[in-house]
C-alpha cells in the first residue's frame, strides 16, 4: 500500500510528460499548416497574375495585324 501513492505520482508525471509532447506537436502542426496556407495564398496570387497576363497577351494578339508579325526578310 505504501507503494500505491508513488505509483500514482509516477503515472501522473508520465501523463504530464505525454501531454507536454502532445502540446509541442500540436504547435508544430499548427505552424506547418500556417506556412502551407501562406504558400497556397502566394501560389493563388501568382496563378491569378499569370491568367491576367495570358488574357492581356491574347487580347493584344487579337488586336494586332498578322502582317506586323512577318519576319523582316519578307
């Protein structure tokens, strides 16, 4: 019976250690998700910019005269 409080204290200590590791892991995972979301946001902005550039290039290409595109030796 004298050993029972000591065993209980050891179990509580082990649970506190595990909880601490779980908290650290959760913080790391949250930071990973945050960084990934930042990267996704940057990529979405880049895709939008590329779409706009493509749209502008297509509009400019349609407005040009195909004869203006001939090489100089023609």
